[in-house]
């Protein structure tokens, strides 16, 4: 079995390659084209209309007696969460690079995510038939920008319109493809022999650095057979020592079958991947979880999708044991029992029922009511919590309201479903205006969600202009003593707290510390928990403007408690008031999101593009020239980037592109 994902920058050909894999492995009987809106993996109406992948789609296919579970991930930076949660549960990945542009901004982002989860990868240079394609430039670009040790297992025969096949450096033969993708093998042509030998030497040299078996045979002058090379390449890939690279042109049905072979030959099976780590709750210690189908059941819910007939489809990766259809299971984090009414094997948006889901496999469980993305499911007897996934902060908001009052509750229900599906989509109600404010990762992200509300759920809604989600913090330390007293139903509720607030380093987050010493009276745990709830609630409700607070350390230095009048309610309210007053006197400041801006522009427009960024308060950090384009890295405040695409198109005749990604929060300056 192999669990693999396909990751790359937008438009590098992820979905096109996936469609070819499904066709050649016999899963589909025709090739779906992204450009015609007919691809199998992009099944959402919006994906077909826009020609982009929005939701990661899972499917299962078979090749040479191996089951391959594939997850096709989005390439657009606004849907980073989809990539993040896919890579969290995968054992291996195919990284696709555009033969013309090499490493693009989003390629770097997904590569960092793959590194974080230690996912072994195979590289595939796609679009070798395009103008400006250069396989060897991509090898160097990946080495320099991603720090990967690239090793070519194939070299292309020709390039651009004359691209006709590849030379396999392991078997030392040429592979050519017919129009239907059928392969023919032939000896290497004499004029290409010198080149092939040079690149095979490089392959053996790279292998000898990590393999003693190859070094010994090579030094002894023995023949290195294909089986030995594959075995040693597999070890090197599993250890992430190097990135084997293939070449092809998926759109023209060239180069895909060797990549499918590489999935089986070089990427890990679930029991070969590094075992997952989890927190064993009974002993509060970290343990390794071996991939054993006979062990205790343990799985991670990595994605939730709403289905009108079936309810929540919970995508689960099993790490240990097996789950049977109709069996009971335990949500470890929420400490609640659930039931797996049905278990499905997904093929994009179609499914088939299966009896059980064993360790290493990926499937969908129907029947879980409380599960959320990142939840661990298992058994009560072995409570292990798998590591939660980290998602970036939403940075852009819009207001949304139904066209009729009667639709208010329906809209709230729809938003709740969408936020359960997507952890980077949040909803809050503005207390002053009563408006619903929805927040997401970017303009495209929110546009897709709003279109789903209008078209998929057929609800009329009015949408406001995009707004920036600011944050609040403090710029100096302050200590404040607050007392609270209120008589409710004839009983006095009283509390007293001394709270110290101080600014933490930017990006370090909020921290609550209880440093109060118990005096003559022992302070009950319920009271300290109530204080913590009050402070945590105050963190999210803001100081002056009502935006969430970040980077504040709140320390309770003294608690005035009486057994007769001290109640949880009083202390929770007192803590919230103390935080509010302490922060108001600690020079509160407003923070705005600063975005990392990655631009690509043809050489002739690069001056105008850079001027446009600086006009919007941006700072250029670096510029890199490639054969046909310049890459510019900059940072700019989010509020100045609305409508940037229109301006960029007008100064570059529609030929420049950009992507935005949240970088950090910074003190808002008056402009």
C-alpha cells in the first residue's frame, strides 16, 4: 500500500498528472481534462468553472499488486489548509515542478510543509514540451532554493516542441510515447550515449555517498544492476537523502507511467514510514505508534466534508489497529463515544462501501457527529492523542447578511457547516452592529465560500467589501488590582485579583501564568480554572477596538478569596475586568497583518511592477532573474493589497502574476 499526495504550485499540472495516473492504472476509462472542466478529481462545480483545485480529493487505484491512495491537493496559497492536512497523513509525495518556471512561490510553501512532517518525495518535471522548458535548470533551481539533493533518474530527449521521450538512467534505454501514451523501449541512440553516461555517473556518484553496497561494487569495477540501484535509491528516498527526478509532459501523455512505477519502487509503505507520535494520556508521555493492523485502533480525522444525504464525511487515516463498519469508537480529545455507521472508500466524489479500515489505510467514516478536523479516534482502553494540525491565521474578512430576516438562522447553519469543513474559515458576530463577519485566507478563498453559499446552498445573501482582520496588543507592562462584588438571588458573589500584563515577543502568542501563592485559605482548583477562563475569554474579545489580542503575557500575582462569598462566576467576571483595565493602561496598540508578496513578471514590465508594490507601502526584499521572467519577493500591508490584481494586470498587459501569504503582524502605522 502507498499513501501519496501530489503537491506543487498552482498550474504546474497536479490534477492533469493525477488524471493520467488514474487512466493508466485502469481506474478511469477516459482522461478528464482540467481545461474542459471534465477532470474526475476536480468534481466541485466551482473547480470546474475556475479550472483550479479547491478541495483536496482522495481516490484509490491499483498498480502492480499495490494499492495506491492518492490525494490531489490545491496549488493556490489561499487553500494552504487543504495541503497542510493532506501532508499530515501522507507517507510520500510527488513534487511537480514546471519545466519553464522551476521552483515557484507556492512550491516553497508546500516543500516546507512536507519537511515539517518528514514526507519523502519524488520529483517530476512536467511541461517539458513548453516553450522555454529546461530540465537541467529545474534540477539546479530545486537544489538552490529548496536545499534538496536532486538526482536525475531520467534525462529528456529534446525539449520544447522537439521533446520526444526520456533516457532511463537505471536501465540505460530510451523510452518513447505514442499519442495514446503507449510506451516503446529502444537502445540509446549513438549521439546521445555520451550524455547518458555522464548523467548515469552523476547518479552513481550521488548513490555512493549514501550507500556502501554501491560504493563497494563500483570500486571493484563490477556491473551495477537495476535491482540493486532501485533498492539503494529506495533507502535514500526513505531517509530523505535525495530527491529522484523524472521528466515528462502529462498533457501529451508522456512520462507518467515511470512516475507510477516510482511511487511503488521508491515511496514508503505505511509500515516503512516513520511511525506517528502520540501523547499517551494515562501516563502523560509521548509514545511511538507502530503501524500494526492487529494493534489497538487509532486514527486521525484529517478532513471533514458535508454531504446532504449522509451528513458529515469524516476522512480518517488509520495509524494502528482496524475499525469495522458499525462498530463503536472513542473520540479521545473530546472524551465522547461515537459510532462508525458506514465506512467508505472514496473515488473523488463517488464512493463504495467497505467492511473495515486497517492501519495505514485512508477512508471515510459516516456517523460521527462531534468529530472535527484534527481529532483522534480510537478506543477508551488506549487513550492516545495524535498531534494536532497547525493552521495559519485568517487575515481578511467580509460582512455577510441574508436578504430576508427569515433566512438568518439558515445562513448561520450553512456557515457552521463550512467552518467545520475548513479550519481556516472563521465566523464571528459584531456585537455593536449584529453583522456576521466571516474571515479567511485571502480574497479568492472568501469568494469561493460566498459562491458556495449562493449557488450550492441556494441562499440569497448580501456581502460587504473586504476588510482587514487587525489584532491588538500592549506596548508596556502594567499591574492592576480589581475587585468584584454582586448580590444575586440574595447571595453575595465577591472576588479580588491582582493581574500583571506585559508585552511578549512578536509572534510568541498569548500566555497565562498563575503565580498567586495560597494564603491562609487554600484556593480551590475551580476558582483558578474560572480565572483562566476569564483571561482566555478576554484575550479574544480585545482591548479598545474589540479585535483579538496577541503577544500578551498575563500573570495573576494575587487572589483575594473568601470561602463564604467566592464563586466561580465572580472570579471569571473579575479576571475579565482586571485584564481589560490592566491592558487599557498599558499603552494598547493596533497590529495589522503584513503579507509576503511573491510576484512574477516578464523582464520588460519589472520596473512598473516594483513601483506598484512600493506605492502600496510594500518593501522589496529580493529579485531573481530567470530566462523569461523576474521573480520579486516583497512584503506589504494587507489593507493596501485589495484590488492589487487589477492594477498589476494594467501595468503588465495581463502578463504578471502574484500570490499573497500571511507573514506576521506589525504595529499599524498611519499612512
